[in-house]
C-alpha cells in the first residue's frame, strides 16, 4: 500500500488519527510522500496513554475491530499495544538473521510472555527465521540450564544480564552448553558484559526496539551501531521542533509503521540517538543509529522495562506515612536493582512488606525498601535517581 493510500485508509477508519490530522491542519491527501510526514507533529508514549484513557482502548488509532487482532498487550504506562494478524508483525526476522539465526536452530526465548509483548514478538521473528522456540521467560534458572544442556540449545534471545546469569548457573552446575549465538535487547550491553559472553564462545548481537513498534535497529558483524530495518520509516528528530536532524546530531527516534490496522505515524519513542554519518563496513545499504544516548523524558529503563515517575507517584499515594520518597536504581554484576528510599518517621512495622507487595502488584518491579533520615532525602530530590554506570 502506497503512503498516500495508507494515510487515507487510516484517516477513514481510525477516528483518533483523523482528529490528529485535523488538529495539524492537514487533509489526508496532503501526505503523499515521506517528506510530507514531517508536517505532522510527533506523538509520544505519554500522549498515547492519555488518548487511550480518554477513548479506550486504543485512543481511536485502531483501524480494525479489536476482535480481528492476533494479540493485545499491556505495556507500562499503561498502554494497550495491538498485534495485527500479519506474519512477523514486529519485524524481528531481519535482525535475527543478521545475528546468525537460521532454520534448524533451537532457541531459548527468555523474554516474558505475560501481558507485555516481548516474548510473543520475538517468538514470531524466530519462527519466521525457521527456528524452533522454547518459551522460557525469566525464572527457574536451574531448570532452564538443564533444558539448555539436555536439548543442545544453540541460540538465546532475551536480556543480556539474564543470559550471563544462566551461563554462570551452568558453570556452577557443571553442565556444558552448546549455545553459539545470542540476540539481546531491552537493556544496555556494556563492553564488559559482551566480553564475558564472548569469552564463553557465544556471539552476541544487540538490537533496539519498543513495545509499540517492534524492531527499530540491529547490529551486524561490525557491532558498530544499529542498522535501521527497511520496513519502517525511522527518523532522528529535534526534540522541540520534531523535524529531522542531519546525520551525527542527537535527537529523538521517531517512527512511522506501514500497517493498515494501526495508525502509529510519527511516533516519538522518547529514546535519543543519532544517524551514523558513515556507511558501514559490512556493506549493508541501510543507515545506522549510533546507539542509545538517553531518554527525552524522565522515565528510565530498569531490567528491560520503563519505570515512569507517574507510576511511582500512584504507588506511593497509597502510603501517606511516607513523607518523602525516591526510587534509586543501581547496578551490580550486570544486574539492575531498584530501591525505594523513604522518609517515614512514624513508619509502622509492616510498611516494608506492604510496600514491596504493592510494588510487585502495581508497577511490576521487585523493590527493596530503605528508611532514611530527612537529611538524606531533601524535599527537592527527583523521583528517580539513576546511579548506574555502563563501563
């Protein structure tokens, strides 16, 4: 479907998108080529959450009936993410093939399958590449290691920190593995962790994507930036004007998907990067993103999931005994840890346990709770303090 036809199709079937065009003073037929998209203001994750709350469940951006979808997910925000009935809708096949995954590979998929899309989206990509998939998720490390050993699993997709934990568990259990390749995303892959995985004979490649958009970039054998997939329109834009920036300049990653079922057009991911100014030595023609350079907003990614200050505020509103609070993110041995620091002079004895349980239920994170003195947490402290380093 040509761009002009797609835009008119979406405007006719997705009332939220039609309003978005109208608010920008645009008629659907005025967007005929990719450059015309720049006339449409960027829409961001927080905007989607508000639109969905005002006009549930998809904010008027769905261009088909919900029952015609393949799957529906809920990602932090909360945001409902539709998966239309398309082969490899999230488009990870090209990234996995670039990482060496081939028909006949047996792959452990260590992404979660519960409500969030990562598990199912990578399963779709692996199946499209001809691989057999073990839906492992996260947890039961000893069971998973024995499975890796018994079945002779050759590939892994998931968090790099979790792969490292499995490899260490295998060494503890003295179970040799046949893992050859890994594709990791959703958290940084610092050089020290890549080297630790490579030292065990495993080639590890990194990708970049979001719950809303799927594959937005992947490493080749040069491991220098993320090649942009050909099946999405990806720009790096000025965070204020929303207009594309020249290669080498840092801005927000903005995405347009070419799907007739969901009007995700000029979507700002909130992630910062730049287009690499030079061609890649691998010979691929697709341009590259230089890598992740931070977030536009205040949200941070912890253990592969975004943590929003708004989520924390909603959680802590249940605990008026906490006069002040802050979420502290630290990292030890390639693993993220989240601690809620509280000023609560009259804290009841069960505060820690109640808060841990509520955090697990509402924001889906395991947390530690630390009571601190008022002097250790000034009134103007930010809601999230990211103490991690990525050396």
